[in-house]
C-alpha cells in the first residue's frame, strides 16, 4: 500500500479541498500519514494570496522533495494556477490547477504507470523530468463548479463545507479572481446531501464557506439565505456558522430571516479592510463605511450581542496618517470582537502593486501594533459581557489547565469555553451543553459551570 501525505496552505476553502483530496486518496487505497513522515506521495495544496504565500508554497514543495527524493511531489491549487512557470522551478512531478483537484488519483496512477514503463529494464532509477504532468486549465467565465465532497472531518465536531468558488469583485490588491476564476456555485441539493452525510457521521456544526460566499447562487437563480434555510431544516445539524460575508449582503430582509433560525450562530465575519472611504475606493471595495455600519446595526438589532469580526489591511498604498487614524476611529466605533490585522503585502499581477506611494515596512509594523493595542479592550469588553450569563457550547476536545481536566469548546458566538471534567472517564466531546459562564479561566477562555447536557 502506497503512503500519501498532504499539507494545506491558505484559506478554509483550501482546507476543505485538502480534506476532499485526502478522502479521494483513501478511497483509491492510499494510507495517509503525517506530512513529516516518509511517504510515496506528497501533496501540497498551495496558496497565492500574497508573494509570501507563494514563497511558503515553494518551501513546502522543496521540503517534501528533501524528505523523500524518490517520492512523487504534487503541487495543487492557487500558486500553480497563477504562477505555473515559477512552480515548475520547484522539484514537482505533478501540477494540478484549481478545478482539477478531483483528478488527483487518476493523475497519480498515470504518473506511476509512466515512470514504471520508463524505468523498465533501465539501470538508472533517478527521476525523469520528462514524465512531469501538468493538469492546469484556464478558469473562464463558462467554467463549471468543481465537484468535491467530504463525508467526515478531522475535527469530528465541526465541518467546513465549500459551497461556492470564484470571485467577481477584483479588489485592487487581490489575485484570487485570477487564481479561482469567476463565481461558481455548488448545486443546492449537493450541499444538502453533504451536510446530511456529515451530520449522520456525528458532525454537530457546519460552516458554510466559499471564496466569495455572499455571491452564492447568483449563477443558479437562488441566494445564500435560501441555502442556509435548507441546511437548517436537517434534523441532525445542531449549528450553522457562516464564513466571511460582504457587508452589503446584510439587508433588513437577510438579517430578519437569519434571526428566525435558532441553529444559526450569531457570529458574523464582515470583511472591512479599511475604515476610510478613500482607501476603500482605492481598494475597489464595493461599499462605504456608512453602509458597513448599517450592516452591523441591522445584525445587532436582530440578535442579542452577536459576535462581529473582521479583516483590516494596514499600510495599503497611499494610506496617509490621517486615513489610518480614520480607520482607528471607525474600528472603535463598531466595537469588534476580533480583528484579523494584516500588513499590506505587494502581490505581483494586481493593480495595487503598481500604485504609487507604497508604504515602508517600518510604518506598516507601527500601524499594525497600534491596531492590536486598540483591539485588546474591545475583545475584553465582549468577553466580560458573558460573565454571569447562560450560554450554549459545543465541546470539542479534552485539555488540561494547571493539572485539572476540562472540556474545551465554543459558544455560538465563538467564545472559547472550558467546562470542568467532573467524573473520571466521562467524555463530553462533541456534546452541546448549556450552563452559566462564571469566571475567566485563562486569557480568552471563560469557565462554564452548572452544565446541563442538551444533546448526545
């Protein structure tokens, strides 16, 4: 039995696709081993969102080759799709672009057959570069959604479900529309069937995700809220969580329909990138700060203390000190639970890479540190609100803090919760429980007591 190891780089969509490729290899008879071990096949699902991501992709491919010089190294995904010539410089045997990952087992079979034929009767067993396979095609307007699926998840309790691919936004800093193509949505019935399979295998929570999730259904004549409602109807699904949303999808109707779904987690990641309209315009974002604020107010009007999180880029080309300060003021006005703070990273092939007034790294570092300092009191205030209140948590693993055993999980708002293990040998993993949040256990972890188990 051949051994295969997989490594994922990048976003939650990539993580889903890596799990899908792993399950395809298992079905083809491969034994899956950790990436650090010797394997016959190494698959790196690459990322290309920044130049740094490109570099990490190359590093992982070379690391795989060094681990076993006789192995088959497979480069898949966005780096291959956007930089095939550079990818070919790495020690890679098979290149698989986006929309071709489902062909992985067949491509490996083809490679092994060709290599065996080339080596038959030959004394030299070294790799033959002429055997390399490239399965990379342009992803045009008429490309179809690539059919990939999973029946279980490594986390057991929570599963990411890819329901959409591609993006039509063309933000000036982003290469992804070129790596992933235009918007393509997964058939709704296919999503429902996968959610049912996952829940039948014990998964309690599904996270709907995509490259531009808010665009789901525009090519199918439906929309995201309808899909959410259909998944909500599945009896064994306990929770539905949403991936990143564009603020303009949050209309009064959208928020109102979400609020009628008790399984829906009130945890909303609304992409922001900048709290300054002038910078948003240079980024080619399709909303203003006023529209973003309105989306947050709608959600807070429909849900009790929802978690609102976001992404922010500091040091975008031309960002003045006043524009940065404007962003700071806006972030404090919203009052986020979490902010993912990124320093702008030049990406070749994007409009922003050619913009004037690129910001020095030292300035980006200072601005990033300032935003992290601003975030701390927002995060503390959100956590403090929960003290003394009842909440529901999905418990995901058993851990030890200071010599005592706890079950660790998350509330619907994605607040990290620890429940003391009361009875030796008892497991609450993958259980949804309810209790009162009584205290801080450690940084960003709240303790829940008086637990009542809700589901098995």
